[in-house]
């Protein structure tokens, strides 16, 4: 009745073209997906701005996100304000946790915009409060007026790295407890 050899050979000739077209479409879709998941910023570029007077205190002259810093001594609050001024001016938010003695007028004089500042009392849930703030705020500055467990410090340091926040522990005028783990700076 019908000559099926002619039809099957024509279908065989069409299939490679369709297969090539399908492969090209798949490659194009894969390229779109690859562009979507590619990091916008490289890890070494995840930084916060620093005031010019502080550039010499930090490796590479930048405040790298995800680090833990301890600040000790009577000038701890002043250094914390100086550290927060440039990031806040560029749009970042800062949280001061358990630092009721901070002079916010001094913060304004140091260049900190109070509209981007949160002052928080953690109560009995210090570690949980700080953990919740990491990632929500670019800078989280904590007073060391209480004893802190080493496991909490390690978990908070890991969370800061994961979320890209800078965790700053203040001692001296802001408390005398010991930060039980080695900070990044």
C-alpha cells in the first residue's frame, strides 16, 4: 500500500535537526540559570566602608563582613561610634545590644545617623537576641557586662560569617566580661 521506507528516512533526517535545536535551547536555558545563580559580588568584595582615620587599623584597609571584633578599654565606645559612622552614612544599620550607658549625642558627633540605629536590651536571652540581629543589621555591637559562654560566642561568630554582619564586642566602659573565644580582630 504505502512505501514506509521513504517516510522513515525522512523522519530520520528531521530528528537530528530537532535534536540539535533542542540541545541549543537547553544550553540557552542553562546559560540563563547560570547567570541567575552567579554571585553578584565576590567574597573579597563583601565589605563595609571605613572612616579614613580607621583604615590603618584593619587588614587591607577595609571592614570585611562576617568578622568578629573585640574593642577594649576606656575609648571602646568612641571607637565603636567611629566604626559605625561610615557604614551608617552609606545606608547600613547598626544595633547596640546591652549598652545602656552609650551616649547617643556622642554617636551623632561621631557621624552616626540615629535613624539607622537600634538600641536593644536583651534581657535573659542574650545569645538568642544577638543571633536574631545578625543578618538583620550590618553591624551588631554588644556590651560585655555579663559572662558569655564560649559555645554562644562560636555560634554567633559562625552566624555573623554566614549572614555577613560584623559583630563587635565592647569591653571597658561597656562592661568587663571576657570574650571567651579569639576574635578575628
